[in-house]
C-alpha cells in the first residue's frame, strides 16, 4: 500500500526533482505540497513532524504537480504566484516571472519616489515594460503619495498586469494606472513631469539563449530578447522615453545583465540629457542596473535630446 505520510511523499518528490536537475528540489517539493494542501510552507513542515497520512485527494494532485515540475515547468506557473517584495504576483504562461534580483531595482525606484514625496508631497512614477506589474505595484504599495503609471505592449502580459493591478486595488485600495502601449512613445501627456522612470525591459542578446529550461521554454521571448547585437536595442528606446518623461532632477533606473554594465552606461550617455550615470549592484553584489539623473531641460520643459530623437520616438508604432 502506498505510503501517504508527508515525510515519505516529500522524500520521493525531492528525489524525483533532483534527478531532473531542479536546482532546489526539497524547497520546491515543500512548496508544491503546500499548494496542493492550500497551506503555508511552514504548515507543511509542521505536518511533516506530525507525519500523519495526507488526505486521499491531495496525493494525486501533489504527484501531478511534481511530475510537471520535473518536466521543468516553472514552480511559479504551478503555484500561480511569484513572491516579489511583500507582494504575491499572479503569473503564468505569457508573462515574465519576476525575479528576486529585480527587487533591488524596485528599491532604487522606491527610495527616489519617497524622496520626491518628502520634498513636494507627491511623486509621479512610470514603470516601462511592466510585464506582470510587479515593480509598479511595489512602488504604489510602498510609497504613499506616489502616482504610478505602468506601460505594457504585449497583450498576454498586459492581461496578467490587469489582474494584478485589480487584485491589489481590491485588497489594499492602491491604484496603478495601467496603459497598453509602446514604452517608447506612451504617456506623452507626462513629458517632463515624472520624478522616477523605472524599467526591467527585455535585454538578452539574440545569441544568449538562457540555460535553464524554465526560462528558455516558458518565459515569453518578447520579454527576454532586447534585439540588436548587444541586446540593448529595446533598452535604447526605453532610455529615450525616460529622457522625454523625466523632469530635471528625476531618476532613471533600468535593469540589465551583469555583462552589459558598461554598454548600458554608454547607452544612457549616448542618449543625452542625463547626468551622474552609474552602475549599481543587486543584493548579491552583481552589476545589475544603470541609474542616472535627468539633467536640465530647456525653458519650455523639452528634453535636450539628440537632434531628431524625440521625433523618431513619437512616430514609433
């Protein structure tokens, strides 16, 4: 007769996941059992100590989840959520799963937004290429007084962002203004008025196929590949949009790959209009984001971009 004790099922699941190359087999097994039971991971550990038989209906559900995880379906797709700072973000097929390293990118934007609120009583923040809406929602929920706008072009990702924005509004009363549009040309009414522009755009170079099957096979290509030989073609358009949107003294922060630190700084400098262009690290000490301050604007509030740059962006599809 099959052993239905939690300890036995977790040992079996851990072995299965480890044999399939899952990086954190025990943790994933515990999280999948917690999802199957509808309890927390801490409760699973308590049940393992008690080690009483699992309910009959839970066992096949757990086995199905383990089988799919062994096939390298992302853990977050199986549980339906991804943790991001203090939030649980709904994710699934068609949207990029937010990563822990992006939490520090959000922190830089949050700190800048808080400083703006302290100085003037409010802050206007724009999250370009918002994906699931994770960064925008982190800023909106952690910075009272911030007015947050989020832009996403891809239809499937936009639907996930809509779901997350609606969920946070219902639970916490926090509003994010979500727009479906091209990050390069969106929100023209906010030109020169924004305190913070933050972005985690696609930036993977075309030839750098991710090694992990969870990324290569399940994260949407539109959220990964930044186009151009260096992967920074999409980020260039986002950076020009940031120069257009930011007020003088406003902050721009954009995530990039560790190997792109120098290229990302050069890209921001070449865009024009920015000062104090620098690289900052994530919590593991890796070069992970470019940060820059918007320089002076002309008397009419227009960006001092290279000749024709603003015109090209406004005509982008």
